[in-house]
């Protein structure tokens, strides 16, 4: 039984649900990998998502054992029968995708050439322990790993997960619509400008006036009367702090209150 890690992998469509991974031709000897040979022989596979707990055994599964060696046994993972396809699933993985292979696209015939395995997901098995209250995958519970260059990996954990508001249903004003002095601030970063440009409208004059009465803001404004440079610096610093906390509306009010 063949089991191999593939980091050249992604989801490319949801209707039909298509994953693609790429077992490339070996650089040494220009031979093809067993995974490729197997999907050409039997156009089915199971994609098992790898979590932090699985990473060392997964790496072990990348050893080029001779064809016929059971890589479940070598890596110590547990095979369980799939429901729709012949290859088994990895019991330890919280997301197992049973797929049929629609097409294999060779990207060349020289050493290192990729082979796109276009796999349509027919059945997903998702461990309930990684779901949130709404039944969606909870990124904090998944404990994903990402493979980077060389021997480097990243453990996707609460320390390095962050959110970016999706501009799908809204039409952001764009960075070009941000007033010049804000757009050219020495304090605000490109990320900050992206956040500011993602709002649909600037706060109303009324909302800005209200904000100028907030004790913290009033104090800042009073302390910088006649010193517009310091005022701008202080306001931009305050706005940056709010933006870094994801409080975009408030940041806009701070920036326009001066
Ligand atoms: C984390 C990790 C990711 C890998 N990703 C790929 C990949 O995307 N494409 C590839 O051809 N080989 C990749 N490899 C190497 C293959 O896993 C290795 O060549 C494979 O186990 C060959 O086995 P097979 O001949 O049984 O298919 C990766 C190895 C590791 C450890």
C-alpha cells in the first residue's frame, strides 16, 4: 500500500470539488513515482490532510521504499477502508478526501517535470472534533502544518493564525480614495492602508464630531493645540494601534478627527 506526502497540492474548484497534487518525475534518473504509476493504473486516491501530530510519520512516508512495500506499516499509520474508492484512508487524519482521478496532465518529460493529478472529491470524512459550534472547520482546532522550503515547516496554531476581512460583498473605497496625508503617513503601513481602503464609506462628520468628545481623544487634541505635526503623529499612532487590533471604523474616526 502506497502512502506519500505531497506539498504541491491545493483545492482548485468547489463545483465539482477538485484537488490537484503533483508527483513530479524524480530528478535523479528521471523515473516516475509510484503514486503517479498507481493513479494511472487505478484512477482513485485518498487525500489525507496532515496535522502537527502526524508530521514526523508523514515525513517518514516520503522515503522511497521499493514498490510493493506497505508504507502504512513503514510509517506506522493506520489504514481504514474507504467507502467509495479502493485506496484506504489514514485513520489518524481528521480530514480524509475520497477522490476519483479525472485526468493526469504531464507538464514535461524531463527530470523534475510535474504531473498534475486532477482529483475529484467524491466523499469527505471530517472528524467532528475539529468543528466549531456552527459545524464549520475551526482553524484553531485543526492544528494544520504547512511545508515551507527545505526542512522547514510551519505549525499553524493560535500564535500565528490571523484573519483578513474578505472584501467579497463590499466594494472598498480603495487606497486611492484615502486622503493624501493619511496615504503618505510615515506611521501607517501598507497593511494599514489596505484595511482603510477596504471600507465602503468614510465615517460621517457627525460620527467624527462625536468621537472628538471621547476623553482620550479630547485629551490628545487639547494637548496638541497649535502643534499640527505632533497631533498628526499621535493620531496616526493611535489609528495604527486600532488597525492592528482590527478596529477599522474607529481608526478612520481617529484619522479624520484632527
Ligand atoms: C512534506 C513533503 C512534501 C512533499 N511534496 C512533494 C510534492 O509535492 N511532489 C513530489 O513529487 N514529491 C513530494 N515529496 C516527495 C515525495 O513524498 C516522495 O518522493 C514520495 O514519497 C515518493 O513516493 P512514491 O514513489 O511512493 O510515490 C514530498 C516529501 C515531503 C516530505
